[in-house]
C-alpha cells in the first residue's frame, strides 16, 4: 500500500470529503510513550450537525478507525 493511501490526511479526506464541512478540528487524544500508541479525534462541523471520528495508529504506521489489538503477554517453553 502506498504511503499516501495510509496517511491520516488521505483518510480524513476519504471519510469526510463530501460532507460540506464548515470546519474541521484535529486533537491528539492519547500518546503512550512506552508503546507509542496514538489516537486522533477529528471534529467536523457542518450545517446538519457536528460529529467526531477517531483514528488509531497501528504498528505498521497506518491509520484506521478500528483500534489495534493489544499485545498480550505470552508464555512458551524454550
């Protein structure tokens, strides 16, 4: 997948491109320093009302509206 297709800007344009938004705001909600997890909230104002979208950064660097799975501790025999 090309980098432009995985960028946050391209996803925002894809999701809200034709909504007739009067303003769009972006805020960083979570940033875990140990795991470098990021969650971004997009606030969109339009004549019909306001809505928000959440985007989550995955380990491969891509952004999705679905959060990444949490890595769980695992045990194995050597």
